[in-house]
C-alpha cells in the first residue's frame, strides 16, 4: 500500500534469462529453442536461424544512440539488475514504493511474438516454455505477481490449446500483440474460437505492442526507433480497439475483457469521438455486427492503462470516465516511469476516489487480486 492507496501496476515486465527457453521448452523442440547467437558481430537472441527482432529497415533498436539512451534509463534499476531481476529483488522494489501487485509481461517473449514462425508448433512450444518459467517465477509471491501468458496467434488452434493449459496452471491473463499476424488483423473471424475460449476461461486479454517486429507495424514508416516507438504503441492500440469493436468481436463475445497497456491513455477521448463521428455518419452500413454505439462497447469491455505523468489524464476522466482507466509503469524497462509515475499519479488534479480507481479498483478484480 502507498499513502493509503492499494496499487496494481498493470504493465510490468520480466527480464528473461537467456537460458530459460532451452530449459523449459518441450524436449522435442530443445535443439531449436531461442538462444544467444551472433548478430552482425554482437550477441543477441535468435530463433529459426534469424534474430528475433528486425535488423534492417526503419524501426530496429540497435543504433548506438538508442542503446546509449537505454543504458542510461536502466541506471535506476542497477541493484535489481545486479541480482538478475530475481523475484526477491522485484518484491523489494515493490515494497519500497508501495506497489501491492504487478501484472508481468515478457520482454524477449514479446519480441519473439513479433515474427511469424515457419513452424507454428515451435512457436507454441516457445510460448509454453516462457509461460511455465514465468509461472514458476511468480510462485514466489503468487498473490502479488500475476503473469500474462503468451499466446501463439499464428495458429488459432494452438492459441486455444495454450490458453487452456496456461489457465489451468494459474495464468492471470493472456498477452497478444496488436499487429496483424499471417495477414490477419486481431479482429479477423479466424480468431473467434480463441475469443470464445477466453470468454469461457474468464480471464482478460491484454494488448501490448513491442518494438522492432517483423510483423507489420506503424513504426516501420519512420526512420528511427524512437520515432517508430512513439507512433507504434498508441497507433497499434487504437487500430486494435477499433477493429475489435467495429468488426463485431465484442458483439459476438460480450464477456471478452480487453486491457490496453503501455500505450498511454490520452488518445482515448479523441478515438472514441472519432468512432462516434463515423457511427453518426454511416452507422453500421459496412459493419452489420456493430449493433450499439462504439462507446457502449468500449465502456462495457475495455480498460486502458495510463502513465502517471499524462497531463491529459484529467480530461480522459472527465470525457470518458474514471471507471475505464488503470495504471502502469513498464517496470523495469528503461523508458518506463518507475518509480516516478507513482507519485505523478498521486499529484494529478483528480479526486482521491478517481486515483483510487486508477491505482487499484478498476483492474484488481479482473486480474484476480484483492
């Protein structure tokens, strides 16, 4: 607890040791597990004979300037990094700053999901390996460390299988990227069996972008990683939200709960306004499964995570409502807001009741804490 507020950080990250993939993967796939190899004269993670992130084009993250900035950003995590980001170190950081619980997403795993595998069964095995390791990690404090299970969206059948398996083992939510996979947008009807299974399992789906993917990304339109990162996370979130609403996913699956993380929340009033304008213009002429106003679907099925330092947050709460916002820091990534974002949210010109909702009340029930 922090200054009388319970705190749930809905986007924190694992820093996966490179050996976990070979250690936890199904032995049948061990020889092909992701592992460290040479990438243009430097060490990096590889799978299926290539780096897990794009090394060419406009959006790679290996420029000298970016890597230097990332190194500076990690200085605040020097002690935890020295301890290998073990769960004990994480819990000490949480206790020091009054964070009651975190939802943990992969780092390397998110990058792995940014490419299409030639062997979808290998991808499913890679997801299962990460999920098993992360569940073991979170078992150190299972009421405080809640894991997001990677799903292999490349194959809906395999994604359903892994969702059910991860749910049985204790996953708190499911993690998917917003990008198109195999030419299919997130709202493609091919994913309907997965959404039906997720409804049955009664866990939220968390939508979270990650940098330098091979998959199509708004970020690849820009010439640097920084510029690509600025547009990719919010633009991909906006596109995914619109697709899930306008193409009938929420209409067909009304118990599906979607949480957008690490994309900020300031865009939300504008994006709902933009969707409402198009509803007023053409209704559901091209979208027959859109049977209610877009904002109704949003308010019944979505949460969006904010940073504590967003100057637009009071406007989000005024125009959309404080029931639809949750909180994240991106711990321990170098561009995250840990720990300053916690105090930043407390200083927002918002009623205490709104801050309490954002820190805890809105998201805690769906992530199984409190």
